[in-house]
C-alpha cells in the first residue's frame, strides 16, 4: 500500500472497512467469563495486500460491555461476506465524490 518516496503518490498506511454481520451469520463467543454476540467485522487491508479481520459485538446479557475483539471463525459464509464487503467498498471508493 505504501508508495515509494519518489513516486509522488501519498503513502497510505492502512485501509479498513466495518461490516455488519447479518443476523443469520452471527455467533457467540466468551471473553473474561462474559458471552458476546458478534455483530460486526473490522476488515483491514495490510501492506502485503492480505486481509485481517476482527469481530466485535455486544454482551448477550445486555449492556454495552467492553470493546473486545474476537477472531472470525473460518467459515465459508463469513469468508464470502468479507469478500463481498471488500468488493462493495472498492466500488464505493471508486465512485467517491471527494470532500463535501
């Protein structure tokens, strides 16, 4: 992602998108004795152009809870969601209208 210093292009250190997990694809996980329903993904494009994903959610018992990341399970439907979201984000960026 970073440009060479003499290319004249700005250096972009990271790209990230936030993706809502559809209800039928959500799962629960436990951290520090508290169960969370995972509801969103943060997808980051790394400098080597690979992708890293973290999942975030809310405690199933209610309340806000801590902002804690979880690993995304390696499930085909979640991989497809990440791929579709990355393609959608690329299309949106390609048609941006600049600063408002």
